[in-house]
C-alpha cells in the first residue's frame, strides 16, 4: 500500500476512535498526548512521510484495536511496529 493511502487509513482510524491528529511543524518527533483532557496524536508535518507513519503506528499501539476493523495492510503496519520493539 502506498504511504499516502496508509496515512489516509490512519486518519480514518483516528476518526473512528474519536481521536484527533494534530499536524504541526517544529523541533519535535510527535506522538500521543493529552490536550484539554482529550487524547490527541501530534505529527510533525515537516518530517518524511515514513517517519510520520511510524509515529502514528507507535501511537496506535497504545489503544485496544482488537475489535476495530481496519484494512489488513494498516493492521500489519501497526503490528510490525510492535514487533520492532517500539
């Protein structure tokens, strides 16, 4: 699956989970955080798409996704991040 399509799948997954993905630029890597008592995933839009995808995958490891439908390529990408020890 192309990186852009995978990114769109992450955005759709976030929406289904009621999460917001905040895109910003600056000197940060990104990840999960709490803003105004809501969990958000922050992504540095200045980083390469591969790094943004890895940030999203690592962030989604914090949630129970067993009962959530997602395309197999997205599930495999997230699980690959788990097996790499992130």
